[in-house]
C-alpha cells in the first residue's frame, strides 16, 4: 500500500523548511524531525527521521526571476532555465529541463551517498521542480507546491504520475517554462485572496490548501 501524507501538514513542513536554513538556531515544527540536511551549491534539502524528503526553493517571484530564470551554477558550470536546454536523466526517456534536472541530481547524489531512501517527497518552487523529477526517478509519491513545468515529450500522461502539483492560479511561476509541461496530477485554484498572478510564497499555498479543502474538492491526503 502506498504511503500517504496529510496535504495540510505537508504545506506546514515545507514552509518550516525555509526557516531551518534561514535561522538555524531557531526551532520550529520541523526541527525535531530532522535526520540530515543538504546545503550545497545553492541546493537545500532536508531528510527527516520518517524518511520524508523536503525541498525548499524560492519563496517569492523576485527570487525566482533573479535566480531560477537566470543561471544555476553546479560544479562551476552554469545552466540557464530557458526553453532550449533539456537533458535525459533517470527513469525512461523523459526529457527534463536541464537546470531543474541538475538541481534534482545534486539532491539525488546526496541521498545516494548518505544511504537515504525517501518514501515521500515534497517541495516548493524550485523544490517543486525537483520533487516532480525525484518522484519519477525514485518511484514514490510526492507533493509539489507552486510547481513550474519540468519536462517535454513525456510518453506517460501527466495525471498518471505519483506527484500532486498544487498550483495557485495567481502564480505566474506555475506556467513556466511555457513550452514544457508538469509531471503530475494538477490541482489549481486560489485561496481567500488573489494577488494578480504574482503570489508565490509558501504561506499563500498553505492558505490555498485550506480554502481548496473547504470548498473545492481537494482531499486531505495524497495519494487520496
């Protein structure tokens, strides 16, 4: 039977993951669950004692534009997040966005070195891109908040994926890069407030989850 995770709790844990790196001395809802952390080459991730992989990313559209849509640097080599760069890696013949793939591979290599085997993956923004990729390559379920598009030419239809992509309809990042597609079952909607397609913060995704669960058919757990 597949491992299931509470969606609202996932939103809370992903939001808390940002503070783990911003304020290492402070304690939050995630602190006592941490087994290991990655903070290398602009890539951050947390592996919990429950074997959950949590991947923070960019918490604002400004961060996304200034960092994610310019250049990522891995091992001294720069990768631009544009529509031209693709690369094959992992399961099958899926063609991934090269910048997102390189980011995910840093996390995958770290987990392999440490002997970490995730049973569930979750992330936000750039971390949501990595989540979609690692769900596919590790064959586990996951939740991607504010998920950008990560692949093109996928043989298996996106809804068949084990990843749930939760995207606000007022978040422009979820439409990028325009010629790519998501790899997951997509649930899009809004929270109590709309922000003219520029609200990307994880706090707004917590609000979205609550609103969608109250009124718009989003379940309590993934997989449902």
